[in-house]
C-alpha cells in the first residue's frame, strides 16, 4: 500500500500536454529520462513560487571575484588614454569645481547635446559616476580603473546568478553551466577594452542595469517564478531599463530582450499545448497570419511565397538549406536581411528560416512595415529540440546576442557608436550562455569523457587570462596603445594621426610632422591632420596652406579658425585674425581659447573695454585654467593696473606652481615698477623651473634692457645652444657684443643672421647701423638698398620708406656722393613732407655745395616742422651770415 506524502513539494504537470500534443511529444513527457526537466515549485505565502535547485555556492562567487581581480590587477596602473582624456580629464561636466547640472544637457564628451558637433551620445549616469570618482580622488587614474574592475566583478556575479536562476535548469547541471558562463564572461579578452579603458564604464554600467532589468522582468513571467503576473517587477524592470539607456544607448535593447524572452517562453507553452506539424516545423496557428497574411497559395515544398502585385512587393520564406534570390534592385538590402535573419542549419531553437523583402521600385527597406512583423517569426519556430531546458538555455543566449547589436546598425536612429570591441560587452553574455550550454550538453552526452572536457575548459580560461594581461599592457598608456595600433595597421590614416598627436605632445616635432604628412597621404581630406601639421611647420607659406586646407575640408573646424587667426595676427593682419576668432566663437560659444585670444588682440589694439569683457568671459568658462588667468593678468599689466595684475599672476601660480610664463610676467611687472632686484629673481626662478628658449629669452632681454651686457651675452649664448634664436634675439645679442667692444664677433653674428634671414627688414637696418659705426659705408649702403627693396615689395608705410631713404642718403653723403645723397633726401621729403631731419640734411648738403637760396628754403621748411632744433638754428644763422658777406 502506498504511503501518502504530505510534506513533499508539489509536482505540477499540465495534463493538457498529454491530451493535445502529438505522439512524439507524449513520449517525451512520459519518458523517465525527461522527468527531471519538469518544473519543481515550492508554494509560499504571497502566491509566488521559488525554484528548488542546487544553486551556486559562496565559493563559486569567491572564485569569480578572485579571478577577476587578479586578471585585471594590472589595469590599475593604467593612465588616462585616448578617449579617456576627452570624456574625463577635459570634460568640464566631470572636473568642474562647482555643483552643476550641465551634464543633464550635455553629451558624453561635455558638449551641449543640441550642438552641431555633438556626438549625440547622451549618458548622464556614466558621467555622474565619473563625477563621483573625481570628487572622491580627483584625477587619479587608479581610482577610475578600480571602479571599473569592481563594476565588472559585480556584473559577472550577477550574470552567473541570473544564469542559474533563469537560464539553466538542474537537468543541465545548472550550477556548473552557470559557473562556466560566469567565468567565460569575466575572463573573456573581448572585454578588456571595456574594463581597462575608463570610457568603457558606459558599457559595463549599462550591462549591470540590463541584467537588473532582465532579472526583474523574469520574476513577472508566469510559471517561471510566480503563478501570476505582478506589477512591481515590471515597474522595476522599466526603471532599470531607463537607467541602462542613460548609461549607454545600447541599454535600451533590454526592452526588446525582455519582450522576446517573454514571447519565447509563452510560445513554448503554446507549442506544447496546441500545435500543428508542418515538415518538421512546429508553428502555432496564432502566428500563421504573420507568416502567410494575404497568402495566394500555400506550398508544402518548404517554400511560402506571397505576391502583392498591386504594391510590387515579394516576400519569400525559404525553409530549406539552399537560398535562391531573384534579381533585386537593392543588393545591399538583400545582404543585410540575409545576414540578420539567417541562422545556422539545425539550430537548437530556430529553424532554417530567412525572410527576404525587396522593393521593385525604390530598393529601400527602411519603411517596410512587414519587416518588423516578420522579425518575430524565428521566435515562433522550433526544430528538432522541443525540450524546455534546451529552449530555456538557447533562447536567452540568441536573444541577447542578436538584439544587443541593433543600435549599432543605425537602422532606427543615429547613435554615437559603431560595431566595435567595447559594444560587444552586452552581446557577449549571449555567447557565454550558448558556450556554457554546449559544455553542459557535452558533459551529459559523454559522461565518460569528462576528464577530457574539464582540462580543455581550464586551458581555454588560462588562455583568456594571458590574453587579458597582454591587452591590459597595450591599454596601459597612450604610447603603448598608439604604438600597437600603428604596428597592427601601418596603412591606416587614423593610426598615424594618433601617433602624430602623441609625438607632438612629447615635443618630438619632427616625428609628429612625419606622421601627420603620412596621415594626409593616406587620407587627404583629414582636416585635423592638416590643422595639427600647420601648427608645427615653421615656414609661413606651408603653415597657411595646411590651415586653409583644414577649413576647406571642414569650414566648422574651430581649432583651424583659431590657429589661422593667430597666424594672421603674427602677420599683422589683426582685422582678419578677429574675423576668424569670431567665427570660432560662433561655432563654439564655449571655446575659451578663441575668446581669450580675441581679448588679447583687442588689447593690442587698445580696445580695452571690450577686451576686458572677453577676458572675464574666458575666466568664467575656465576659472581654474592657469593660462586664461595669466592672460587676464597680462591685460591688467598692459593697462598699468599693477596691483590687480600681481593678484592674478599669483593666482596663476597657485593653480599651476610651475607656470613659467606667469613668473616671467611677474618679472616684467617688477621691471615696470623699477624694482630691478625683484624682477631679476622672478626671471631667474623661471629659468630654474624650466630652462626653455622662452625663459632664457626673457632673462636675456631683461639684462639687455638694463644694459648689463655681460649677463645678456651669457644668457643669449645659452639660448642659442638650446635652440635657434629669433631675429630679435640675434639683434640684441649682436648689439650686446658690440657694446662690450667685441665688434668683430658681433659683426660675425649679424653676417650669419643676414644669410639666414635675407628678407628681414629690421636686421638689414641693424646691419647698416653697425657697418656705419665701423665706417664701412659701402656695406651699410648695400644693406639699406636691400631694406628699401623689402619695404617697397611689402608695401610698407611711406613714413618708414622715407626713413630708409634718409639713412641711405646719410651713408652716400659720408662717401662724398652728394648728388646721389641729395636725391635720396628729396625722395624722403616727397614720401613724408613732415620729415624735418630730411629737410635739414638737404639744406646742409646744398649749403656745402654753395646753393644758398635752395639751402635757405629747406632750412626754413625744417624750422617750421621743428622750431626748437638748435642745430637747425645754428646752420641757418651761419647761412645768413655767409649770404650777407657775399651780398646776397
């Protein structure tokens, strides 16, 4: 007699399955081998049920945690690399000292979402996590990397738990399969970039909320955790889905994953209760209309065709192994649909099903309403494997793997990412589920071969660990990342561009120029490469060409506008420089560099009121930017507001103690206040802090200005050893040598400079003065002739040309060539009628030549222009006395 059991769990078996399914399914349900697959539920007080199964032990969670931390320990030594610099270091939403909600209106990179140049990647929760990191530990890359590793560990643990609770049943060794899936996920090298790269946090955070949303939603699926649907899990699932979306756009796919999972589970229940069989395919009548709506004929030979002649559409569903496609005007559409809907033959959950749709007229499928309805067809088809355990394991795997890729296709809307390594973080969960299912299936199919399978799995995971470590070293710094990219893809323009940027930052100008040129050779329309190359070139013509090319390719390139403006400013065209800067500000109103440079140009034009407005605006945008604060200090120094200028220079040094430009400006300030000792201390401090051409030049010019020639010569010598000097430095160096009575050495310096800069006007004038002082009037005259030529060629002001003719006339006079000298003086007075000295010298020359009346006329003209000139008055008295003696 059977003993009644009252304390055992209730075994729920739906008798409808035994009555309505086909004979083959009845055999499956009555087979003793399959009884373990039936759902075992324990009722609790709230109407929900809890699975009774062998879950993952705490040691399994510790194993996952330990392995993840050990493998990714090296990533803690990593720096901010590539995108990290833009998303974190240079992102004001992360580093702003003020509490602000701007990140709610800006994209992932800190630009307003409405901006034309915005990346359109709206990820405020990820930015908020960066902000939290910054508030806790500042810009310490270790803390950012540690947060990523911890987050990846949490995601791996949650993924393993969900696999055990939802995906794998006890029949498939659920605990073991879940551990395999968890280990595969946390150790897979495809995740290294997402975990080791700081910006990869967007993918990891999104994945966390995807798992939370999926976990909440599955608790609402009837028969899985609860006997009936409840609203709270659905509400939580939607909240987590929104959070996933706010971490990265890809997170929104969890809604499709949840819906598809619900449909798949509901479909299984329907298929096991009421179904029909058609050529090894089990299709519920509810979905028949989706497959065969408006069907004109129904064929049993694995082919269903629907023709709509009125609309010129053709739908074909091929259920065999061979796919034949009629001619179509849109090959790209056919390939994309085949690639998306085709799956391997005899897949555990989806039959050989492909849906093709093409338009005979337009050739576009973006507006096809039927494509969406047919996309659920694979969910309604099962071939060969009707068992629930396999259905449960494979449907989430394929579901997550497929749906997570949809945003990157840009089919529905434009997103800020493409199919790249980081976005594989979420889809890889589906892959791990499928592989873990395969491992568990092999263990069941070949129990005697387990001793071979286990080492193979361990070996695979060991390879993953080694690969992870190698990838972490590659992502450790900008140099290692860009170098590996260049080695892997030597013919890729972007790799050369990145390496050029790194070399530029390392002050390796020659290497940077080489790689920028290589970038342009491989991709001539790379605007940023043209712009960066233009900033490094020394010849003005080449620099201007590349900056203009950058603007031709992209007229909205802000940096090119700013750099070209600076070039125009150096050329003396301040008006055009302001035009480019205003355009840059129009394109990017928050570009502090353009605003600060505009203020500097306005200051040089003595438009002080407007300049101060722009300076203050730049400081509002970048209150902790030392360069911006220093520029405002320079403005105050030029307007003789010394106390305020000193305050802002001190503030600059408080923000950046090694800011040598501010030190030099403080030296200049004390020089203006005639506090020579204090000024010298600041110039020397700047050189000791950073010995560069700029700091040495400042010290040398300081000594030159206070006429300490020996110290000036020493400083200039050190400067020219370090770098090639500019013309002004060469002029002052040569003059200092001459003032120290080292005239031959100074002359040698000037001769070499003329060979290097033959068309430099001031150098020619300086050379003529030196040659004149050495009484080498012929050589002085030749330099002045060249200076006059340069002046005319560049259409310089008449007053300057008049001075050159005057100096040339003086040298000719000293050579005794009076007629030529008189002609040069006349040229000077015609160019500048207010040139008193030219009239004086012209009168003196005529005086010596005995042309007294003309001499007197020139003296009187000079006297009108310069009535206090004593030499002129003395010459005029002598001339009048001489004329009286001669009776004139």
